[in-house]
């Protein structure tokens, strides 16, 4: 099997059977059983496995049995003269001896079955990425909502302080108005993030077919590093060897080539070994002087035949249909060749893009971590300045927004980094359930 992942999945199921928390490993294991997209891909693979069986069957002997029984009545001048049963049975055994078209069709069925297996292998891998994307989509929405709530609370506090300062004559009405504007915008942002969270949860619920109430968060022990190996071309080489979409594309190209050769072989002779046998029995009454109670005596008549032959057929002319099918098949092979080239280039592009994306996100996470530190220091300094009167309410509100924005951006950068690594592994064909286990260990 191209991607025997069922054993790995079973190990994952066993490893987490003692856990009760809603973590990414639990969600993934449930998706294996309940995700309609994955289950449909599995049944499609099981159906396509039969293509090989059907292709091989055309090369094997075929045996046909038939039989019949007939009731016969013979009339003369509208008077019944005879009535009797007759029985017959026959068997025919055919073994293809020389059938190049059937042989190439068998090779085509092998390639198509392997291509279906590769497609299913990709769907198995893609489920890992889809689970992570939906899981972190919910966490991302939760973080964004929490940041919006915190921002709203902080701005509401500043709004109350601005109103108090205005009432005692320590500030102008513009400070209250600016704080009110910031508060209204924060409330609108919170409402929008609530809607995003609802949508993200529903998307995850649809994956496993039930409602999820809580998820484990990403812990603080995530360490970022450049991809290994740290060479874009090494990743491309790995993808060309392991990417399942590319494997499926090449296998379909092979299938199209075998189909073209099969169509071309239709001009050649077809030779079969054929053996047949038949036997018939007629229980016809004899009226030549022998009677019992006015009825003739039934005299069974049994005849049989055996026939053994080598049969050959050559299509001489079929209105141009054979040549037309050959041309059609070779055009389809050329189409499959171009499709495989397109898939190869797309895979190379995807690997290079995702490699660059991971490298960029490593720097982005580090920059966002420093941005949080800087935003925290800036807020503390602004708070002190506001108390002593060197900073106004606008400066304070902006400093608080900067901190919440930096914290949100850091969380998003971490999620992006994790998902970019998974996308790179998927493009390279190296993603596996162990990646989900590693991510699960980062949760708290």
C-alpha cells in the first residue's frame, strides 16, 4: 500500500484513549470516524480497488453453464398425439490465449488502482491539516475575541475616568468624546469577533458531527525554528519522491499510456482456447405398437456433444472505429502527460512557497514577541505620563490598543507558524499523525 496509515492511526487512538479533554488529538481521532469528506474518500478508494480485480478477470478462464427444460405437445388434426419433456444442459469454458488489448487493459487497471490508493493517501494526510486548521481557527477566534473584550473593558475604564476628570474640570469634553468613540469601536469589534468565533466553532463541529464546548489552548512552550533541512531544494526533492497527488498524477499517466496501447492492439488477432459440451434428453413416447393403458411407452433419447477449439478473430474493418479509438486514447495520454507536468510544477511551487513562508513566520514570531515586550513597556510609561499630565487620554488609549494588538498578533503568528509547517509537510508528502501528537503536546 502506498500509504499504510491505518496502523499509525490505531496507535494514535490507543495513545489518547485515557484522555478526556477536548484537545486536537481527540478531535482528529473523531474526524477519522465522522468526517464525511474523509469517509467518502475511503469508500471511493475501496470502490476503485475493484478496477484491478475486473481488469485481471479478463485474463482468466471464464466458465458458463446453462440449462433448460421444455414441455412439448404434438397435435394432429387438433388431437393431441404426443406430450413429453425435453431437457438440455451445456457448459462453455474460454481461456484467452493471445489478447494484447486485454493485457494492456490489465496494466491500466493496476495503475488506476494505485492512483486511487495514492489519492486516498493524500486525503489521509490532508485530514491532518484540515483538523489543525479548524482547531486553531477556533483558538484564533477565541484569542481575537478575548483581546477585543479586554480592549473594551480597558477603554470603558478610561471612558469612566475621562468623564470623572471632565466633571471636576480637569479635562476638556474632547477627551470624553474621544474615549467614547474608542469605546464604541471596541464594542463593534467585539461583536464582529463573536460572530467569527461562532462560525469557527460551527466549522469544527461539522468536521466531527457534534458540538464542541471547550478546547485546550496553545501553551507557552512553542519553540520556533527554521525548517529542517534548511534547504528549499532538498524539500523539493522530497516532495517529488513522496507527494501523493504527484504520484497519483504519474500513475494516471501510466494508465492512459496502457489504455492507448490497448486501443492500438485492437488491430491485432485475438486468440482463445474454447471448450464446450452439451447434452440433451427427450422423453418422447413411442407409438409403434407398444401401448400401456392406451398410452405409448416413453423412450428417452439422450444426445451429447463435446467441442474443443482454438478460435482466432481479426478486426478487418469496423467503419474506422478501431482507428478512431486509438487516436482518442493517444490524445488522452498526451492530456494525462500535460496534467502530470502541471501537477509537478504546482507541487514544486507549493513546496517553495511554504518553505519561504515558514522562514518568514519564524522571524515574524520572534518580532511579535519583542513587540509585546515593547508594547507592555510603552503602556506602563504612558500610564505614568497620564497620571502626571504629560500624556493625554488619546495616548493612553492608543497604548492599550497597541498592547492588545501585539498580543493578538503574537498568538496569530504562532498559529500561522504551526500551520505553515504542516502545509510544508503536506506538500512534501511527509506529514503524519505524529505531527498531530507533537502539536497536542504543546497544548495546555
